[in-house]
């Protein structure tokens, strides 16, 4: 077995007296599609933010290719060029076109020439079905289109792992499908992904592994078959009961 891309060891996160994450351990290997599921407030998004250094863990460590991410050369921005993130609120630059949104990180962080960055940006905007909208600003786009631009922007950085923090939760129901379709295609192409999601059908059908969280801990993890058809933990059973009874 090759070395994991990411290894999370004994990670905890406290805000004031509130312990949001408690002794979290898991690893991410090349080609994994890991869906993190659980009720709101279970610590899923905080875990993702700790993995991407948007939050500093209170204790424990995140290891990237054998090195603690606190000690990586180039700091957080260099690390994030390898471990990208797609946010639920898109986080696009409102004063820039879709194309410029996908170029700026490549030139500023990766040091690419504008021509090279533009070529990659056009490629990935085309890949997510946004080629007709390269000159549109975010205010001219639907929520689903904004999220697809955000995914293209993240892909243009050529990340080794892409984190998705509830990427469909801010979308109208009719727009959810178009974003999930892009994500299904990326998973099918072998992109390593960690997805915090409430979309249970996506988690069941696309993931290689499911992590179920409750009250800041990982209660159970396994294949989609393990979790959806034969959950062991009572909290997992309770959480999935509504979905499984449909």
C-alpha cells in the first residue's frame, strides 16, 4: 500500500470551551472519494477547514505526504495549491469575470504566465460546462453556474486532493443536479476528493468510503455498502433511517 496523501492524527478543535472535534483519525489515499456525512453541527465542515488550514487544530496533526502541514515549505498558500477547496458559498471574486477568477490563483500562487493560466482556465471552464460564460461576472450567473466556476477555479490549480464543503447546500433544488453531475464526472476520472455533503444518494453511489460523524467524533466509517446497508453504530442507523425508509 502506498503512503497516504493525507493522514489526520488525533485531531481536536476547540472554540472557547466547546470541543467541536475530538480525537479524529483518518487517512486519504490516491483516488479516494470520501463522503463525510452527519447532522448539522457534527463537526464535518470544521474538520475540512482544519485539513485546509483555514482553522488551526487545537491538538493533533495533519500529515501531507509524510510531512506535518505546519512544516511544509511555502506555508499555507503553497499547501492549498495541492489541497484545494470548494466552498458552499462559492467565494468568487465578484469584480472579476469567470475566466479571471480561474486565472488569478494560477498566476499569483503557482507563478504561471498569463497565457499558460488562461489556457488552463479555459480548459477547466469547458470541462464544467461554463465555456459560454467565461466573460460573465458572478452577479450574472445562477448559483449552480457560480459553483461550477468555483470548481473550475479549484481544478485549474491542479490539486492533488479537492475538498468540497457542502457544495450544493446554497443552491436551489433544480441547480443541485448540475453541480453533482460535475462532481460525479471528476470522481469517475479518478480525482481524489473529500466531500462534506447532505446528498445521500451522491454519497452512496459515488463514494469509495463514507465517514459518519456525530458530536465531533467519527462514529463509523466504511464502504457505502457497509454504511448504508449494514450500519453498526446506533447513531448512524438513526441518522440514515429517514433516507433508507424512502
